[in-house]
C-alpha cells in the first residue's frame, strides 16, 4: 500500500472538500436561493448551526462526505454495491449507478426527480450532476439499515430538516473531482484490506494535528474537541498482530494446547515456561475483547480475523461466525464520532468479506462501538431520573455514575464507573415504557446512554488491547489535567500512562492488557510509581522495545521511542517474560522487522524481581547481570552538591569572553556542554555579586556553601550522545545543566571520573536510565564494586592532562596562552613544517588517550564480570579531543576529507589568532590575554608589552574591504603577521600553504568567511563586531572590549567618509579612462562597467552614512560589557552586520 499517495490525497481532499462545502454553504444561504424555498426547515437548522459555529459546520460536512465517499469506494471495489456507486463498471468511465439510471434502470425506491433530471423535464444547469447527487443520497439511505453509523438516513419524510445533502460538493463527475482522485488512490490492490480506511482518516486529520501541535508551542492546551486530531496514530499492522496474537492468541493456546493457531501467528512468542494460572475459556463466545481507544478499529479488525480462525477451529459454520464475533466478542470505545463510525464500518467490512453481500445484509448483529458522549443532568432533572430508573435502582452509586459523564469526550475511557453492575440496571431501564410522556422518554434516553457507556467501561474483558492517546500533562486542557491528577496519581504524566493503569482496571483477573505506548514509562523517574504499581499488581508477559536512535525513524513512523507489551493481570514476580528490541536498521522500508523477534544483543528474558533490583525499577531488560545492583552504591561515598539555578539566565549568565577578564563580579561555572570527557566545557560565567547571590538564595537556587569552591565530578545532564564526566576544579562552580557530585569519605575524584567514563558505567547508567537525561540520582545509584585503584588514578591524571592541554589550545578557553602552532615545540621555518609537527603531537595524544581509556575499561569490565557483555575498545570518534578529527567532525566521509577539514580549521585558527593580535587581545610577545577589559586601549597594551614585535591597531578599527584601500586593511595586516611569525624568506611559501588550506585567497576568506566563522566559534556572542553597510560595500571590524563612546565617530570620519572620498576619486579615474582614446577598447569597456559599480556603492554608502552612522556617532553610545553581547550588539542596529539567531541563541 502506497501510504505516501494516500497521505497526499487525504490532505488535499480535506482542503478541496472544505472549499467546496464552503461554496455550497454560501450558495444555499444566499438571499433568494432555491434551497430557501425548497428546504426551509433544513435552511433554518443550517443557519442556526452556522451562527453558532460556521467553521465546525463546514468541517463536519466535509468529513461526513469524505467518510461516505471512501466507504462507498471500498464497497464498490469489494463487490458490496450493485450497481457501483462512486466507481464505473469495468471498462467504463461513468459511475455505474449513473450509467444504469441513464439507461432507464433506476434503483428501487429511487426519487422520481432523478429520471426528470436525466430526461430534461426538470430544469437544471447540469441534469446529470443533479441526478447523480440524488443517486448518491439514495445509496446512502439504502445502506443506513446495515450501517447506520456511516450512513445516517435522510429519508423522504425527515429529510426536510437535514442539511447534510445540501452541503454535498458540486463537482463529482469531472476528471478533477474528488471522486476521480479517490479512485486513483483507492485502487483494487489498495482496497485488499480495510485498514486503508484508517490510514486515510489519519492522513485526513494530519493537518489539523499539525495546527494543534503548533498551538501547543504557543502554550495553547489541547481542547476536548481537538484531542482526536492530536492523538490519533494509526498502528502498523505487524504491531497490531504482535499485540493481539500475544494476548488473544496466547489465551486461546493456553486453553487449547493442541490448537494449530500458533502456525498462523507470525508475531506470537511462546512462553518461556508452562503457565497454570490463566483464564479458563469454555467456548469462543465467552471471550471479551476491548479496545478502549479504538480509533478507526485496526486492533479490532485483526482481533476479528484471529477470532474467525478460533471459531472455525471449533467447528462453527462459516456463515455464523461473523455475527457471533460481532455479537459476543468485540467492543470498541472512542471519543471521536468520525473514528467510531470508521471502526464500526471496518468491522462490518470484515464481516461482509466473509459473508458476501446477501448474507451480510441479512446479518442482524452490529459492531459494538461505543462512542462517548457528554451527558449532563441538572439537579432538578434527578427527580425525573428517579422516576425513570425506579426507587430500587436509584442508588448513590447510580446517582454518582450519572454525573461522571458530563465530560465524557474529554476523559474518555479513563472514566471508572461507580456503578458495579450497569448491565443489569441498563436492562431494566431500557425495558421501561413511558408511552406518550416525551419528557421522561428523553430523560430515559440520556440515562440509557450513560449506562451503555458505563457498561462498556466495566471490568469484564479477557483482553484489553490499545494504542492509547499520547498527550503529556503539559498539553492537557485544564479540566482534563486536573481530573487525571486526581484520579491517576501514579500515571498522571501522560494520557498513555493513565491508559496503562486503566487497562488493568478493565481486565479480568489473569486477563491481558496489551498496548503500544511511548517508551518513557519504562525508564523515566516520573513514571517510577507507575512501574512500581505495575510490577506489584501485574506481570509483564512480553515486550517489544522500539527505541528512537536520533535518526532513521521508528516502526510507528514517529520520532520518539515506543514499546509494545502485554501485561497479565496477576502477579508472578518470577515469571520470565520475553523481551526484544527493534531498531530502524532492523526493519524494511515500511518499518516491518526483517525477522521477529530480532536476534540481536537485546533479545532477553527477565522477570519482575530482576527489575526490582535496579534503583527506581526501570525496565532495562537487556542487562542480564541484575545481581550487580545488589552491591554497594556510589551514594555510599558520594553526595549531590545541589546546583546553581539563577531563574533568569539572560540576566545572570554570560560566556566568559563577553565580560572583562579582571572583573570580580563574574564566577566561572560549568554549564553542560558537548560530549567531552575528563576536562573542558568551561566557557560560562555567572553573576557572583552580592545582590545576585542573595537573589539565587531567595529562590533556593544556590548550592550549599560546603560545596562551593570544592573539587568534584561534573557532567552534562542532557546529551544526545554518550554521558561524559569531567573534573570540576575548585576555581569553578556548577549549575543545573552540570550536575556535580562530591566525595563524602575522601574517595578520589580522579578514580570516580575514571570509572564514570568507562563502558561499564555507561552500560549500567543505561540500565538505570536509558534516556538522554542523566540525573544525580542515576549516577549515585551505580554499583561501586571497587572503591579505588592507583593505576586508575594515574591513568586518569594523564587523561585529564591531555584533555586540558587540548581544551586550552583554543581561544575560548580561560587558560589559552598562545596558538600551539607558534609555540617553540612546533614552530619551524614554515607553517607546513610547524603544522606537521603539531599534527604528529595530536595523533600521539589521541592514540595515548585511547590506550589509557581502553586500559581503564578492561580493569572495570573484569571487576564487574562483564566480559561477555562489553569490550574494552573505544571507537576513535569517542576520544573527545578537539584535535581528533574523528571526534570533531564525526566519521562520515573519508579520513582524507577529515584531515583536509582539520588543516582548513587550523589555518582559520591561525588567522583568527592574528586578528586577536591585531586588536591587542593577544600578543606574540606575552602569553594569554593582554587587552581584555572594558575600555582598554593602546596605552594599556604598551604598558604590558612595551616593544611589541607585531603592533596592535591603534584606533580599534580594521577595514575588511575588497581591496587594500587603507594602510591597516585586514589582509595587509594578516600578511604582516605571517611575515613576523615565520619570516620574510618563506613568506610566499607560507602564504600559499595557508591559502591552499583555506581553499581560497586571504581577501576572499576575510571578506566572505571570517565574520561568520568568528560568530560560530564564539557561539553567537562575538567579541569582534562588524560595521557593515546594507549591501556590504563597506565592512570594518572593531573589538568590543576596546570600544569607547567615540568609536563610531572614528569609523565614520576616518573610514566611512574616507572610503566615500576614495571611491569618488576612483570614479573620476575610471571616467577619464573610459573616455581615453588611447586606451584599449577592453580597458574602456571594463572601466565603464566599473563606473556603474562605484556609483551604486557611493549611493549605498552616502545614504548609510547620512541615515545611520552619522546619527549614531552623535549619540556617543555607551556599552557595559556586563550586559553581554545579546544586549549590547542591538544598540548598533543598522550599523553592525546582523547576526542571525542572536535573539534565540542559548543563554
């Protein structure tokens, strides 16, 4: 089945139908419209409905006709209709029912107007179209008896008040009509299975779903009417089979050990050991199955197929089986009228496929699909209810039950009726006859409606199977959120988890609850109470885990992990359940596993007792060595240090390079960061002023004083890669993005860092919490089999040394001193030789770090007895040194490509450092930062470096132009820097090496790439700011730490105006050349072209100077580095080059 084609059609069909229904609505409601004369009652109802909610009327009419059209097409293809209603006969082009009518063969009980339209005796703009409209309505009415849920009757007497037919789309016969498009996608092959109806419905509402989720991002909660659109998710057929076969199929096989059913169940997993505690089934009619969130009925239709095999195996007549199944076995519950109708239709089609048209039409049994409806009784109506029910049955339980369904469409199947036996009460109330008392009849209807819903929700099912709605607590509307908190305290985090709990309530003792949900209940701490209750009240029988790996999708077609599982509603803590894992690369293009269960490393057997050994009871089925968690924990010798929480990152957090280097106001902090082990990710600072500290403390955001300034072990809390642990030195603190632990009994920080960075730690952490969010509690729960090792500590000391050396080699480190290329250890006569020396050291560091990490792995793998589970090898891309290209760039592409990128970046770092020296931030003659405090200038530089070998720019403005218009042009200065660092003799060779590494010449790199490179490297908080005219004719850099209130005036007077003057001189020269008869024709032509360019530049710069730069210079804007780039940079809007994403950049 081509689901892409179905999706494209369904989405376009919705828009087309809405447009066409809207047009019909406007037409029939227009003043003087024929419909006003011919259907006054229907028009009156339509006007009242549109005045209440016009959009809802249009939406309802559109989906009503969409459902009917798709249903009729499916029935045409499968031979149920005769003649075909929306399809032509074989070899024909016109709808068969219309072709027959045109031939004089009108259907029985057809309206006479059809013939009149066709023979022209009734005037119409398009007689065929009008006749076909009436034939469609006739067909819908004829199918009402067999399928009232899909084809509501608009019969000859009552149609006066029904407006649905008035809103039927006009264009139904053209080659571009909705029906023509429908036939293209609903081919005979596609209609081989009724699940096509479910796919079409999901795709039809997908745009509405997108709108709801867009609203969620704006903090708009999901209203009751939008819950279906937000939560409908069609379940792949193989998952449906797994759920049904391992619940219904398992139950039957336990009762009929010699059954041949297992041979037909490809996704059935046989029990590990014999079961004696199971529900006893005497006959197939006894089995009750419910889908409490049935959607379009996919679970129920496969349950129908399996039940058919069960009945057939028991010897039932094939003609009786469909009716028996619908009468006895299947119940669906749904909040969405549309989906409920489709579920009932799907089951009817299953029956029809087995029976044929004639037997199907004679079948009395109807699908048991209960669509929840809001039913309210006022206090005054309760007296009428008592009269309807009778005093004996009007108990407190019934009274309470009648009040439980006021928001049935919001709460759905989560409602647990207070009435214990609604079936008996329903039987009595339905039997009562109130004759002509219309008031009591209406009350009776509402009481019956409540009792039918309550009866469906009662705990009577052998099997509950569902793909429940996925909706986090944050998306729930107010009434739903409050109600779920009050009624599902253990599972309130999401609707799906509440349904897991509810499934147990609806299932008989030893029955099965079979569901596919998000995977989060298996691992997250917010579901710990649910897991604990689940393991204490029920037993996992089987589970298929489908994790999302960040790429490749999942079998469910959604970008988050899911799990399908079967729970048995009885406790056997030693029962060994089957577990398997299906990842995207183990499935075909449709998400179906190549083999089932996949024979990978996660194919396992485990019991509830096993999970109980792991802290917080995660369902980490792949561990096997659960006894490891019986040992001492890290919490025995380590403690959480709390965290810094500012409650206002924009105000209190900066990157270290944004503020003055000597400022005592700011304190270095660890704040999460990339996957990096042993040392690094030290870039941020927090406001540590007295006022700020008081603010943090007032909100409980300050770590305990005992841990401030203390060495510990920190890590990145949320990561998309592996966990990575680092030493936290005494000079920095830590916030909530970097959880930190401290030794309570003198254990070594190096040892702990070494252990936590091993494969053993990662393996065990993934057992405790296999998500991207590593909490302190998870780390402290790790088993600590050994408390120390001199070998480990020595190894880790070296690893920290390598990691720090690598981190400090880049400018954003607080401890950066100079460029490694220029250190005595590597500096040679040429840049090429210097790079070769440095690259050799990087390789040696990477190799040695790999060796040490693997040695640590071996020590801990042996200590924990995990040699069968883990190997010591560390992939090269996990050696977290920036100088390691496999880590820096990933392993996509070839090693040669990574080497080229590393060389290119190293050349860029050389030039970037040169710019730092141009501005005086660095010096070739002194290590570390020179000018790095607000307002410092050349005087402060010379006080620290009296005789510089490479002098900094005096006025803090460096032009970046298309030619060397100024003496301090950035390319000229970069060449000078190259000469000063490597000498004149090898200058051209060194220049060629740099430009070859960059893949372009210096001017092209500085004018096109430098600023973007700088912004990216400094994480959208640049320290070098680019004054740039609107079209980029003029660009000049300044260094924000050297900014003074007259800096804009310097840019204006000494550069912008001077550049304008130079352009005017150039224009005069070009004009003279263009008119020079002695010049060559090509030279004169080029001059003429260049004149046009210069004229445009002059116009651009003159306007920019007049409207932006000059007024800004007059303002003498002051900045405060403590405010950060995000606040200071926009002060110069219009003058500075815009930074895309500055406002959205992380704080």
